[in-house]
């Protein structure tokens, strides 16, 4: 691919583009890098990562400070359920989508929730199920709103590999006597595996870090993001611990995202 | 890179013939799941438009048509909140576009594929998967009364008393919103600009068009679906943002999300449904306006085309 086609850019416009991008990227990453740095600061709220200490990390497991472990378990459980469900449904829909009729409408139906504000989805689930139908919200409704959030991303992951899948391979397998089950397991699944694993990782992360929808659909369930949210907006002395805890979660999420992206790219 | 080439390579594989799924276990499963999605997910959201006209009783509803919920919520201060939210979202979306368009253009047409490009694109994906609250809370340490900016300003003698308007203010909300919503604006722009054939740009230049004319008459019209998608993907989720407004508004700058919080806490589900229905209407109006604008400029098809894998 040719670049800077026919002088669309001058040195000056390139500089402007980079500066604008850099400003936005700084606003995006200052809080992320800042969180990591300040989690080692003796006074995280001062905004100065100095003097350094490991105090907050060490005290994460002491007595009352360790209350995040319960919510962590809840979030991991919900994340695993959502990841499995979203990836399975995405696989079912995504592998059929390139070859069925009315695919535009079906795709739009699944992707439309991608643009909805999270708060709207949370409130819709709360009002419809709790208010209108009278069903108590709780674990299941958190799973539901996380599923709604994760499915479009899962579907996009699967579609990335599904549109490149050559269905003639299935015909070939059939001619060689493979049953439909064997066609799927031996031919289709291995070729789509990068998309499937990326979908599983991304869905888990989306659920694990989800907050806006959970706030309304949670019933009495406390997920880890919700625990961190209440602790951090309560102006409490817990804030320093929250920095350390959030930094650990963020680093883990970062690494899993890189892993999933690598899987998807290798599929190319 | 990955996302883009997958999209553009689609033409390379012979498109499989469309077929109706015969009655099979798989076909039945697809119908079932899609049906459940429509009833269990899309219906609750759309039903808000109907629920808003019911009379509330506690957290339940009585099936008599009523405008009570609307008259309950559409009071002076809340109209002010709605207008304030719309103004902030419009301004931040504009800022995002101004920052993102040249950057996306450069990423797509000015930067050679390589490590730099890959790293930038990875950095634009990762934030989607990080906790929104954790990404916002640090602004408190930076903008607070005893925060970084104030201590630098104080110790350098530029100000005598800490600046109050840095945190828990409209300024903080604007600043806090720009970062998190930047990738939502860049991706649709980047994808749609990447799909523009370089030959078209070169032809425009060969025929004597200046760089600005080429940008305005060739690139912008061809990237219009991406521009539309970028605006929708940025502005609509921002309308309901509750993390930034709660952490950086600190209760002093109320946005739509706080109104929802108050109504739900007061168990006024009918009021919340009415407010949510307004949000749905704003979203539909915004979507329709963007589509109409695209149509008037002779661009048909859905705004998602640029996003479709």
C-alpha cells in the first residue's frame, strides 16, 4: 500500500495530526499510567508518586481490607458464565450469518445494543423485569446485562474469522465421508479457534470490568467493580487501597487484552 | 492491520451463495436465540416508550394510560439537567471529532504499516477492556485541591490559593470525557478512511485539486459513513455516562445519569421509564438526523457499513 498518496500531507499537517492525536492519547493514558504510579505513592491523593511504598499492596490482604476477595469471586463467576454464553451464541450466529438471508437485519439487531448507553440497558432491564414483570433482580440480571454488553464484541470476533472461512472445505470434508459433527469439530472449529478464544477473553474482560449496567441490575449482588466504585466514591480512607487494587486489575486486563489481540492478529 | 484488512479482504473470498437454512437443529437454534434476544433484550429497551405512559404504583405499574410520569419528571431543574447534558455531550463530541479526524487520516493514509502503527492501534483497543471507574478516579489526584496541578501552581507561586474549579466542575467533566471516548471516535473514522482507494486521492491531485480540495471533495464524502458512525458511537454512549459525571462532577454538576440515580433510589420507576424514554427518543432523533444528513449528500445505506466485519 502506498502512503501519503500524492502529497495529501505536508510536514505541517502531519505535525498537527500527531499533536492532536497525542493530546487525546495523553488524556486517555495519563489516568491509566497515573493509577499505576500512584498506587506506589505514600499519598496517592497528592498526585505525586513519591515517596514510594509497597504499603498499600501489602495491606490488601489484611483483615478488613481483604473484603474485595468475595466480590472478586462473584465477578470471576459471572465473567466465566458470560464469556461462555456470549461466545457460544456468537459462534452459533456468527458462523451462519455470512450465508443466511436477511443477515443485515439480524446483524443490526445484535449490534444495535453496542451504541446504547450502558445506563439505558441497565435501567431497561431493571424496569422491565423488576417493575413490569415483578421478578427480583440479582445474579441472573447481572449476567444478563453483561451478556448484552459482551455479545456484540463476541460476535465481531467470530465474524472476523467466519467471513474468511471457506465453506468449500466443509463440502470437501463431506465428500470424504465426515459427519456434520466431524465437519464442525475437525475442520471448522480449528480454523475459527483464534476468533473463538479472542471472543472468550474479550467477553470475560467486558463482564469483569463492567459497571454502568451493573449499578442498576445488580439487586443485592456486589461485583468487584461495584465494590471499588462504592469504596472510591465514598471519600473513604480506603482510596489508597483502591488504587493498588485497581492497578493490579488493570495490569491483568491489559495483559489479557494483548493476548486476545495477538490471537486475533495471528489468524490473519 | 487486523480489523481493517479483515474487512477489506472480504471481497477476495468468493461470496458463498445465500441459502435459506433448511429445517435443522442449527436453524432452529438460530431462530430461538434470535427470538429470545428480541424478546428478552430489545423488547425491554423499546418497552420503555410504552411503560412511560403507565401510572406507577411503587415499583410496579398500573395498566392505565397516564402522562403522570412525564409531568412528574419534566420540572424546571430536570429540564436544565437534560439541556446541560446535551450541551456537554455536543461540545465534547465536537472536540473529539476535531482531535480524531486529522489523527485518523494520518493513521490511515500517512503512516506506513509497522511497529508504530501497530502500537498506536493496540493502544486504541486496550481501553475498551479496562475498568471505566479505575480510568477516571486518578483525575481526582491530579485536579483535586491538594492534587498535582494545584501543588505545582502553589509551589511555583503562580496562585496563592488552590484552584477550586479544577475538580467537581464542568471543566473536570469535559476533560474526563475526552480520553475515554476518543477510541470510539477514532475507530470508525480510521476504518472508513482506510477503505478509501488511494488511486482516487491520487486522481484528484493529478486533476489539479489542492490538498484541501481533495480532503473536502474526495476524502470527507467517502468517509461520511465513518464520520456518522463516529459521532453516533461517541455521543450516544456519552449521553448516559455515569462514571465520569459521578467521580468528577462530585454531585455539583448533575447530568442525566444522576437524575436516573435519584429516580431509581426514590423507587419512582415510572419516572425513570419516562426519562429513559426521552433518552431513547433523543437517540432515535440523533440517528435519524445523521442518516438524513448522509442521504442528502447522496450516501445511501446504513451507517454501520463501515463498521461491519
